[in-house]
C-alpha cells in the first residue's frame, strides 16, 4: 500500500508576496493602505498597560486585516495568469521567473547545449 501524505496546506509570506507584487516594502499597515482594503489596522495599544477589551479588538483586527490583504493579493496575483501559486512568490524575481515560464522562456543554463565551465572565465 502506498503511503501518500495528505496535503496540509501551504504558507504564504504575506509581506514578501506584497512586496513582490506591489514593488515596495510594506508592513501590514502599509500593505492594507496600498491595497485599499476595507478594514485597516487599529492604533497599536501599549503593551505595558493591563490587558483589556481594546487589546482583544486590536489582536482580532490584525488577523482580519491579514486575511483581507491575503485575498486582495491573491486576486491581483491570479489576474497575472502565472503558472505558480502565491506561496511560491518570494520576491520580484519570483514574479519575473514565473512570467518567463508562462512565456516559455527557459533559463540560460537550462537551454545551453554545451557544459559551461565557469572556472575558465575567472582565470
């Protein structure tokens, strides 16, 4: 009997995906603003004060903003029609490589018929 492991999901680095797709450097607050999502981060509470209702709402909102940003980025990514999944996007270079793959452009070393001896270039 084959021991096939069940698929357990994938991890999407939302910051890396946002930076790659939007061409900037974003924290969650900046990403939410750039994507113009309907819910935005709340003002950060003081972590030195006692735990209260505001702290709970802040924590809940962070999760909500993260989810909304994920779905907004996923929509933008799917509109590109690239042959990758969002969890494989780590940088602008990942987006470019996926675009090259979509266009049928293969990496230079992959299409070279001859073995490239890089040591001869250094001597």
